[in-house]
C-alpha cells in the first residue's frame, strides 16, 4: 500500500492505493527527474483499489484524464484504478482543486524505458531524413508557431526531445567542452618597461610619446645617445592568446539557445501540473546547465552561421550537434496525426509506437532487398500551407511499390501498411472470404510481366505475406515446440496462463491464431508472421515442404545492433528464392486453383463414386467394338486397342487418351454399355504394340482382322463396384456423331452426369 499526502489540497487529506505485491512502487526524486516519470508508479494489466480519507474528495467524473478510474458503489471517494494496457503518465484530476495527481503506469516489459526512447529517436531520425531528402518547397526556413496546432505541441516537443535529451547528445557537448576548437588572438596589455625583452617599432614610438614617464640618469644609454631624459613607466604590448570564441563554438552556443527557447516556450504553453510541462521544464533546465558552463560564457553571439565549416561537419561532438540542429528545425514543425495515441495526455502507448517503428524498420529492410520507388517513399511526408505532416496513421492504408530483378524472374512487389482486405467480395477478386481483415504490414509479390495487381489476383499469380506487430509478447517458445504433446497438468497450466494473459492484454495464443485467420481467410496468402521484441525460436511453421505457405514469429527488438532484422532479411531472401523456383509447389498450386475456378461454378454431381475420383479431372474413352469376336478378344485379354497414325479413327496421342482412367464400350446393336477401369500403374501404362504381337496372333480368341501395323493398347481391369452403372447418353456428348459413331473420342467423367 502507498499513502499519498494531499494536505496542500485540504488539511489532513491523504490518498491510499492498494495493489498486488510487487506491482505498486514509489521511485526516488532523482529517478523521477532522470526518466521524466511520476514518483507513484503502478503496473499495466493490474487492478488497484484507492480511497480518499475525506468522503467529499474524489476523482472528477466524465474526465478523459480519469478514464482509468471507476467509482465504488459505496461512494465516489473510493474505487478502482484499472490502467489496462496503456503505459505512461496519467494525471488524475481531483474535484474542487486545480491539482492533477500524476501516476505512472509501468509496462510489464522491464526494458520499456529504453525501448520507448530508442523507438522515438529512431522514428524522428527517419522522418527528418526523409524530409531532408525530398526535393520540395519544404526546404524553406520558417519560425515555429507555438499557437498553431496546440493539440500537437506535445507531440512536436517529443520529437525535439528525442533529438537532444539523449546520452549521445550530452556526450557530444562534453566532447566539445573538453576538446574545443580554438584560435589564436592578439591581446594588448600594459607591461612594465623593465620586463620587455624586445622592442617593436610601435614600442620605440611609445618611448617618446607615451605619458606617465619617469626620469632617467644623464649617463643612461638613451639619454646620451638619443637625448631622452625620461621614459614611460609602462608600454602597451601585444601577446598571442588562445581563444574558444570561434565561429564553430558560437554556432554550438546558438544551437543550445534555440533548443532552450523552444523548450521554455513549450513549458509556457503546456497545461499547469501536466506531465508535458514537467518534461519541458526538465529539459530546459538540462540545456541551461550546459549553457551555464564557463566555457560558453567566453563565447559571443554569432554574426553568421558557417555550416560548411569542416570542423562542424567532421569533428566529433560538433558534427552530432550540427546534425541535431539541422533536424531540429524540421522536427519542431512536423505534425504526425498518427501519433495522437502515442503522445496523448502523456500516455506512452508503446505498443502503437512499436508498430510505427516496425513500419520504418521494415521499409528500410525492403529498400535493401527491393527497388522501392522513391516517389512512394516521398508520399509519406506531406507539405501543405506551411505545415509538415507525417502520413502514417493506424487504419490508414499506405502502399509502396517496387521491383525485384533476377536472371530467373523479375517480380513486382508492394509493401503495404494497414491494408484492408474486404470481406464478402466474390472470387476471384482480392479480399477476405469472411470479414474485413487488416494486417499491420503486407508484402505482396507477383510476376513483373503483369503490371496490374488486380489482374494478378484474378489469375492466381499474386502472393501476400502478412506481418503483425505484438510488443507485449516476450517469446513464442512454448507455442512453436516441435510437436510435443502436453500432459493434462500442462494443459491446465496453459489454460490458466492464457486467462491471466487475456487480463493483461498479452494473449500469445490469440496472437498466433490471428495469423491463422490471415492465412486462411485472406485470399492468396502465402504466410503470416508475428513480429515481437523478445526472445524465442524464429523458425516459421511451413506448409507442406516449402517455406510458404507458413506461420510463425520473428523477434525484432528496438535497438541498433543485433535487433533480429538480419534473420528476417534472410527469410525474405528465402521467399524470393522460392518465387524464383519455377517448379515450386506454390506455383503449381496457384495454377491449379486458377484452372479449377476460371470457368465458374461446377455443375452438381449427386452420384456415388470412389473418394479419389475427381469428375472434372477424370478422362473417359468412349470406345467402339466392331463385333462379338472383337468384344470377346477384349474381355478375354482384358485389353483394348486403338488405331494410331495418320488414319481415320486413330487415337490422338494426347493426355486425354493416354491418361484416361475409364473405358466405355458401345456398339450400335447393343443398348447396354460395357465399362472398364484402365490400368494406369507404372508397369501397365498404355503402350504401342505391333499387330504381329502374340496378344493379337497367339491363342484364342485371336484378334479379328487386324488392319493396322501398330495399335495403342490399354490394359484393363474391373471397375469399382457400384460405380458407373447407368446407361449414359453418349450420343449427346461432344465428339459423338451418327456418321462417325465408330470413332473413339474422350470426355470428362463429369460430362456423363450432365
């Protein structure tokens, strides 16, 4: 339990907050200042009970700031604080006072402080780099308007804060102070004439003209030689002195003063007692500490900024401050509408920030692998009526196109953020079979020769690979174990763990099930993967024997080195290799799907048949027997022959004949059809046989009157029982003609049931 003294609001008033063990903290003043956090800290995903000592004091109703507070049925002065999954500082309003009680909601992830700072710095750096690369009117310089877009002022302050409130920036200042660039200057001083070693021409003149003189003896060299009866007591002398008042140091001081001016103005504009006011004041104090060093007191204000100075551009310390200053002017004006849920009211929605950071991280990765069109990237930054804005927001789709060229195959690629796959759209259009789904990131790949992605969708030649950001997940090890079966006790333990995870918003099984939903519901999806900042096994689940279709997870950590992107990049290259494999299962499967569906709906067939028989893919030979002797030969030898070559009635050596599965024999004098299954096993496949072969000439019955030198011979076996029993109307089949009824032809099995 923590007891908070509030006697400054009302005499004797205090607030008690109770929570589970190790979920309620009070940090030191020093730590609070260091991280810009409230001293009273609670943990996300937990529930806390509070109570004011006075029944007339309570947290205000219907306040956006008090959205994490619920009242007790026994009075407003007590209730619950439920932060759910939002982290950051919540300033709770107390009735009949101007006081906001700051409470920090800590993330369950121990490294969230460093993650938040790094991701914010990284996003700022990428945004300002994008702006500086774009050739547009935004390169002009203009002053920051603190009254314009006040709702985004904290956001803009956070951008600037990420540039200058860092260990790297502080180290840069210390490097400058400890090893500054200097220059030599001439200084004038009054020096005792007895201490002079050499006399310049100017000094000699002063011997005659300077006042405050002393007499010299008559026998002195100057008196006897030059007639000087007196000399000055002191002479003005010049000496060389090292100075830090250089153009480069003047720039550093100017940059710090600009940073300080911005922070002080933000502090004036921010709401009283707010977290933003506290943070801006803290940063202003830090910058003032830099400027109050004796080093900067020796430096004057600059007359001009020599930004092309080699010292500013190359010397350690100076180049870091120059880089921050160049970005500062842009960062102070950049408005990011998508950042509302990241910065609003001091909340650190780190899960959303991770999603945005991953967007830029994936963009960098895909730029390395694919040739992403520069125009697509430029559209991220918009300039309108003197305002810069980052066009990145949850729920707003962004698509960037590019190509991949290789000797084997060239591919179109598209990297999308928050692309919606609409539900209920008819096949073969793009979309979802069920409801609308919106993965965080989608990589779409299709052949270069098909420019339009819509056409690639219809032809089953596009593949989508989805990624979802899950900051709350630490690892997926137990989810992607090698098929180990859980005991009953382990199952119970897993269920209990999942219940707790649901409460905390960290339901890992649900995260993986969502990937199943993407893969199964979104048409032409090859794989769906979770991206999370933790530890775990990175091998994805594979469908069949290939890399896609698949499911899985990759650990991508918000840090500069060893962040997991190398493993993901390697996986992307494997996907490219897969697409370059022209004999892949995925390519065969896509072509099969296209062939199956291109002609629309299949007609219903309500017939009993073996499960392995597919009517639309089963070929049937409609054969003719010319006499009873011919039929006797067929049934005795369990063989059927057909003419080949350039003769009337010959069988075409096409898959429909060679690969036929059934034979239907007919004769114009018999109403009943005779049906056999054709043996298509490897050793009994159809072969070309000479008319002199014993199967035609040996034994009884012999083949009646062979007229051709060679025949295509099929091996027959009895058909399956209770299958193909009816008298089918072969006269209505395409290929049958009364004039040529003795000529063999083929049809699909499904045609017999028409």
